[in-house]
């Protein structure tokens, strides 16, 4: 344990009481001067640490930052988030995670940032989030599957993240194929999956996750994006949500690795917004319209076309008509062709 983390652990154990400087000095086996330096370090990170002559130090507050020591505290996972790279600002957590993975970083390594300067979404789009207002993280995975099964991991993440959001906020997002989480028809979370693969095996997968947590309504595209704060009417704890996301992702990833895709598929379909709906799927320059019948055992979207044929789609951009889109109704007009992940 790094020394400031050790000091933090001591302060936590004693909070709200003081711990004497001498006790800290003895347990950390450092000089009084070194203890003082560590207290200063915690204060620079944003911790409220009170120091009183003859009483010692006590913890008054923790910063609203996704600091590794805070993420580790009470996390309870085996691998996910056990190694953390924390960056206040970075171009993209997924770029950092990809580079680390190529250098051999182990499965479960987490890269987390308060802000991205070149955040990436799917299909070459950008992903914006104001400093400290969302969850922006990427996780390195090394699944023992053939490359054709790797896209399923996106659905594993979508199920896990929907559950994490529900558990922490009480809001139940729906999933839009393959990997957007929506609340009241607007995007609250996006997932970007990128992999390095050999013909027969996957060497690394980086799952990049962006969740709009405490973003104000005026900083969001009112037609396409929302935040947990907007939906719940109050600010939400980013740290708790990140910890729950890591726990759920580890659990569902384990289910997928040991038990295959069928349980994930059931959970995914339970939350799917498009099953049994009239949808449009854009594939490059082509747009197919039909009824979404669900996903198959490999995670491909099954689309029933008006001519009675069924198409199996592995990629594409889905739009569905919000209020009249149920099969059997005449569509009254389609939602935006393209779903944007950017806000503001
Ligand atoms: C999408 O819906 O288009 C996917 C958005 C993914 C955004 C996240 S934020 C953390 C990670 N780093 C990135 O640059 N992108 C992903």
C-alpha cells in the first residue's frame, strides 16, 4: 500500500475521531515530518484533513474525485478495478487502456479520468462530458473466446451497467441494440468496445464506458441525451456507481465466460427497447426497415423484413419510432436517423 493510502486508511478507521501524530508515525514507520508531508499530499488531492496540536489528525471530508484509494475502498472485486490508472485529464481512457494492454497490463486494469479532451464514441463520433460530471472509464479484458464471440462482451457490459445504474439510482435504463442505455428515450450511457485479435483468439478487449451522471440539463442535447441527475432530480454519487459498475461487470463477465451467452441474452432481451418493435437499421448507405425479433445466440440482431425474410445483423445503427413503434402500429414518423452521443 502506498504511504498516503495507508495514512488515509488510518484516518478512515478513526473518523470522526482524531488519530495522534505519534500513532501515525509509529504505524507508518516514518518521521513526523514525513507524516506532515503526507497530510499535505492528501489535502492537495482534496481531502479535508484537520490537524490539531496534542490531538493529531482527523478526516473531515473526501473529494468528489474518482481517486484510486476511494475506488478501492469497499470495492470487493477480485480483478476488475484492482489495478487503477487515474488521470485527471486525458485524450481518451480507451487509448490509454489500449496502449497499456499492448504493454501487457492484466485483465481488470481500469483507466479512469475526470475529463477527456478527445473522447471517442462509436462510428467516429466524439464523446464529451464536463470535468468531474460523469463516469469515463475503460477496462482491459482478455476473454478466452474466439474473435467472433468478442462482440458479445458489449452486451455483457450493457446488462451489467443497466443493473448497476438501477441498483444505485433506482432508475431502470433500457438497452438499444447493441450497446446504448437509454432513459425516457434519451441516451445516458454509451459503450465502445475495441479489440486486438488474432485469427483464432482475442488478445485484448478494451471496454470504454461513458455515463452521464451529474450533467445539468443545459449541458445536454435535449433531444438525444440525458443524465442520471436530470432523471432523478438530484446529484448522484459517481464513486458508488463506478464501484457497482465494476462489481456487476465482473460478475456478468464471469457468467459469460463460464456459462456462455444464453443467460446474458435473456437478461439483455429483458431490458431491450427494440424487441418486437418496428425499427430502421442503417448499414453504411443502406437502411433496412423491419420488426426487431430479438438477438440470436451469438448476439446478432434478428430483423424481420416486410417481404417475410429474416436478416441477421452483426452491426448497424438502430433507430426506432418512439411512440408508435410497436409492431402492429403504423409508424407515425421516425426518430432521428442518427443517435448522437455528444452533449452540448
Ligand atoms: C458510444 O455510444 O458511441 C460509445 C461512447 C463511449 C464513450 C467512452 S468514455 C470512456 C471511453 N473513452 C473514450 O474515448 N470513449 C469511451
